[in-house]
C-alpha cells in the first residue's frame, strides 16, 4: 500500500503547486455552432462579448495591456483611477460598464461584484458616446507598444443575441478600418454536401 | 510476483479438509503503470481552446465608383427572418422587377439544397446575405457556416433594405 500512498501524496503536492483558478466570467454566453475548426489564438486577443440583452463587454488578455489601455482611456475621458483600482482592473477578465461606473465597479470587493454583473449595462457604442471603439483602439495601441504584436479581434456572441447589435459592433470597427474578425463558435461536425 | 502460501495442516480431525490457500498479489507494477500514465498526461494535455470562424469584411471604399458592380444575373439574395425562417430570391431588388420570394429553413434539405441548386444553374453566382433586424445571431452564423459547407466562395454580408422588409411582409410567408 505504501507506493500507492506515495503516489497520492505526489499528486496532491503537484496540484497544490500548480492549479490556478479560472477567472470568473462576467457573463455566460452560449455561442452558436459552426463547422469551422480554426483555433482561437493564444495571446494578443481582444474579446468583444455580445449577450442576448444587447450588452457588449470588452476584454483583452494581457494584464499589462489592460493597465495601459485603462490609463489611456481614462486620460481621454478625464477620469482618474488609483493604483489599487488599476490592479483590480488587470485581474478582471472582461467588463461591461461605461467608464463613469468603472471606478465604483473596481471598488466593490470580488464577492459582491458577482451580483453586480447582472446589472452591468454594457459598454456604450452609440455615435455620440462610442466608448467601445476607444477601448478597442487603445488596447490595440497598448498591445503594439508593449508586445510589438498585432491583436486579433474575437467576437463572442450569444446565439440569441440580436443581429442589429452585432452589426453595430462590426460597423463601429469597420469605420476604423478593422475588417478582420473571428467569431467564436462551438465545433460541429461537417456534414457532407452533395454536389 | 505472486505468492501462494499453503497453510500447514494443523492436524485436525480425521476428516479430510481441503488445504486452505491464501494468495498475495504484489501491487507495485500496477502503481508504477498508474504513475507513468499520470505523468504522461500531466505533461501532454493542453486545454481545449474555443474554435473561431473567420469573417473578413471588404474594405469600405470611400468612392462609390470604385466598388465592383454586381451583375443582376449573378446575384442571389438570402434574407434571414424571424423565427428561423430563411427567404431567398434570385437577383437583386430593383424598382422594376419584384422577384418571387420563397421560404425555407436551416435544415440539411433547406437552404443548403437551395444554394447547391443555384450553383448548378449559375456557377458564377454571388450570394448577398441580408439579416433582418428580427433575426438572431445564430441565424447569421448558420448562414455563414452554410457558405463554408457548400464551398461558396463569393458572398457578402449586407444590410437589409426597407424594400426587402416590405417584400417579406407583403408575401405573408
């Protein structure tokens, strides 16, 4: 029995040292399926999540890019963030609030934030208050400055999300010459199409 | 590896007793195997990454003249409506001709068959995909997926026009 116990001990130690908890997603989105089997790139990805309540959430993978983008967008909108808030922001996977509410979101402790997620109104993208495009452009510039790599734009839409919102997101990006997108989908088997 | 121990006869009664045998199996090789398997998987698994479907939109030309003109004969329009209905007609919408609107669904005998039939008739067809405001995102992804499945290379995602919406209302499909 001793070798088995040794094995169990080794396993436990290994997992104790190496697990990282997955960050809590702000919103759960049920993506539609497609036959496409291209994989999402590992890094340098900006994710725009569209849920069925017409809310748009923004997220970018590297924490440093997040911090730099936060500084720049904050400067553009004249909002200040403390170092503590910036640190919290770097740990958020994505968010969907206008910049005016971002400060209070970052100040709420993690456990309470989960309840707030339901009420996040999404990032505004109407022509008068297009914060979404500012976030996207600053994140791209920040990623280029920090890592010298271009970013991929991934759109993660819920199957039941309405088409006009997604079209608006695409239009907002096209206006700034961003024409290549990746739509995140589940994998389905390719059916045979008889010619 | 394995051992069979025979219990010494304790000199019981005159009756013949079957000899009790106890077996001991050495578990070390099994544990070694488990350990090896585990190490192998610890070192080789990668988490499943989400799949993506690429969507490349054409660059918006500032000058209207520069955009390549689409021939009426080559165009084929697919409109995604509400409640998972797909409408289609050949050609583009123009004030003179009112094309006949037909309806189908997303199943394998629906829009896929329609696209394949159309390609057989007109190999140089260009498909215009117009999602209605009442369609859902899933419909849009499904149609783009059908483009991939049927190997349709020429297609464009365009905004639906009022004329198309009226066409659907009038046809009552």
